């Protein structure tokens, strides 16, 4: 567990916080669209939000994927009544 916290924080900002900022801005835009216009946010992920891998070099990336999967699932439930779609797309290689 010798992951540098500065590097982990940088990865978290890129993986999770930047996507949250994008969705915040998307919601502002979606509210200006007609009600029948589809509105979706798609985040391409991988299996790191479901399984732990013994690869120290990607530890902080897995943390970010797990956090992103959680907030995207929560957003899907919170905004379901507005018809906003949130998808964590699991990309299998």
C-alpha cells in the first residue's frame, strides 16, 4: 500500500470528480431541452468497480472506477423521474 496519495488524488480527480462536473453542466443543458428529447450520460468503465485486481500500478484507477459507478447508479435513481439516463458502460476487453 505504498501508493502516493498525491497520485491517487490526481487519478480520482480525473476518473470521478471531472465526470461529476460534466454531469452537473449537462443537467443545466438538459433542463433547457424539450421534455421528449432523450438525455443520457454514458461513462465507459471496466471491471475495476466489481473486482479487485492485484496490480499496484492501477490501484488508484480502480478506486476511481468504483466511486464513479456508485455516483452514476445514485444519479440514475435520483433523476429517474426527470427521464435523465445514466449508464456505467462496462467495456470488456
